[in-house]
């Protein structure tokens, strides 16, 4: 498998075999890390990390992974570069491409990361856009594989806002890898029709399927994996909270929803999550709308079925694999 020089913008661009290779490469690098075996074959290389939106996991994963691989990093924070304001994406890409062996971008439209990739001349990795979150997918698939022993044939249920980055990315990932994907949400929150059609075509090849339903009982029935994400994403205005709470509260992942799933079902959330009142926004929302937990209850989040911290750790191992593979390192 040779992924050298490839961009990592969306899983749509990768075959199931390539995706499986990245999952296996992540597991391989995780094993090396656990055994304390240094894998720093990319010494002398450097990567630029552009974040136009904030991050904990993705930023830390890229930094730790790059350092582990022997590479240097430059972090450009949401206000710390000229991108888009004084310098076009195309010019930025050509400048950074002369200095770095790879570029990570987190920000707004998918077209921005595509434009960077077009001009950079080095691999560009999508660290989250409004439309997609592909690095998260390798971590999620690895986590599911670790806990379930397989991917193919599992029933995967996404509850909440299924038309944004996480809903889209998970539908693509499941369709490519042969899982049965269910978006369980109000109709207006279903992923867009074009993407659904594309994913149905992937699912036809992989043996997976796509289901869109408003019904929580049938949606969650016999699920192997239940997944959710925040109801309001980065970059969205505060004014949407009220409507989101009203529309999405019936799709909260709570004990009742988990009880409809298989007894050994796992719960995943890309994080950060609003499951208690220990955050500023959590407190504000509680004061305004009287809600103590949002997309997931604290009970489910803290339960033994929740694998959110395994998944968070896997962000680092999988981002390491994505960088390593696209920069020409091989799994030995
Ligand atoms: N899941 C995820 O992408 O987390 P961060 O926003 O903290 O990077
Ligand atoms: N949908 C969330 C995902 C965070 C990892 C957001 O875009 O804010």
C-alpha cells in the first residue's frame, strides 16, 4: 500500500482497503508507542498546523504525533496568520509548501482545504471543516474495531445533527467500510441528498447500508454503536441553541436509548461533550434553558459502555498513521 504524497481531505477519496490500511497502521503505531519503541523515521521533516477554529484533541494529536515521528511543528492559531485576511489560500499554500513537508488545516468550508491542497505541492490533512472530519474517522473506526473485533455488518447509529461534519464523515466512513449506518434525527437534520446517494453507492459495494429515520425506537434498536456530537458546532451562532434544543432533545443519548441498543453496545462521541455543568457554555445553557445535560446524559457518558477516552487517545495514533503514510513511511 503506497499513500505517499496523497492529500487527506475526505474518506471519499480513499478505497476501503486504503482506509483499513490506515486503521491497521494506527494500531501498529499504537502498539509501538505502548511498548516504548521509538518510531522517528521522519526526522528532519516539518509540518504546519493551521487552526482557524479551536481544538484540544486534533491539535495535541498532530503535535505529539509529529514529535514522536521526529518532525518539527509550527502551530498557526485562529488569529496568528495572514490566511484569508491579507493573503489568499493559494498564496499561503505555495509559501507553506516551500517550507514544510505537510500542512494540516482546520477551519470552515471544505473548498478552503481543497484549495490549499491544490496549491501546496505537499500533503494536506483536513483537521475538520464544516462538511467533514476525516482524521476523526480513522480514530473512530480503530476504536470500534478494538471493541467489537470487526467493522463489517455492525449497526451504527448517529443521533443528533446529522447534516454537519460529524454526521457526514461518519456516514461516508460507515458506507465505505460495510457498516449499517442509521441517522436518527428530525428530517431537517438528515444529511444532504447528494451525499446520501454517494454513500448508498459505497454501501452497495461494501455490503453496508444507509437508513435515515426520525424514529428513536426503531433507529436505536439492536445498535452496536451509538454516536452523538454537540448540537451546535464551532462557528454557528448562539441564536440557534434554542431551536436545536427543542429539535434535538428527543434524540439525546440517554439510558432509555442505550437500553434499546444491544446489551454490549458502545457509546462514542468525538468530544468535546456537554454531559454536565462543568463548562462555561454548559452553565450558560442551563441558566437559559434549564437543561443540565445535552446531547448525552452524564450517566451514559460515564458508563462502562462509553469508550470516548479510548477514542480520544486513538486520535493521536491515527493522526500519526495518516501523516506517516502520506509522507512515505511504511508499516514494517
Ligand atoms: N474531536 C475533536 O476534533 O476534538 P477537538 O475539537 O478538541 O480537536
Ligand atoms: N461538530 C463539531 C465537531 C467537533 C469535533 C464542531 O464542528 O464543532
